[in-house]
C-alpha cells in the first residue's frame, strides 16, 4: 500500500551544488533538496566531473533564490 501512495506524492526536486575553495576551484559536488550547510557551496546548473579541481565557469552558477516568508503581508495602500 505504501508503494501506491508513493506514486501520488511529490518528491522534493533535487538541486546540484558545488563546493568552492578560496581560489574558486571546485572541490566537491552534492545533489540534495536543500542547500548544504557551510561556506563555499554554490548552486549550479549541472554536475560535470571535468570541473573538479578547476575554476568553476561563471555560466555554471545559478542565481541565488529569493526566500519567501510563509506569511505574506498585504501591501499598504
């Protein structure tokens, strides 16, 4: 029965991240639904192993997502 329910529930979308050192070189990759904790992680379009220990191309980065408050406040007129 659990299998049937799993067909109808949404799974969080996985996002790709790269860990950059102080020189901007890629040290690690991670795929997860939430941003990793710690400094140096940036969100990227895709994971390419050829970027390992090399500078991450600027075109690979995704712009930081704006976080929305769960409680939207109405605009004042």
